[in-house]
């Protein structure tokens, strides 16, 4: 029984550390506006590809959407 309690404690500790790291990552992404920057870059890519398409280029939008979304 003591070994099982140690394993459970270890798993709970790992879960807490993962949650703390995730929370810190979200806080840093918010502070440095990384999420907003990524959205802006995605919009710029879409606009650039539309211009490319208007000038006669071919764009595989299925592949683009897989990467962007």
C-alpha cells in the first residue's frame, strides 16, 4: 500500500507541475501578445496568398487551412 501511495503522490505532483507550467506559458503569451501576433501573421499570409492567386498563381487552400487553423 505504501508504494501505491507514493506513486499516486508522484502523479499528483507531476500534474500540478504541468498545470503550473501551462499557466505560466499562457501568462507569458498574453504578456508578450504572442497569440495576437500569430493571428495577425495568419491574416497577412491569407491576404498575400489571395494577391498571389489574383496574379495567376495557384494556391492549395486545403493545405493552407491545415497549417493556419
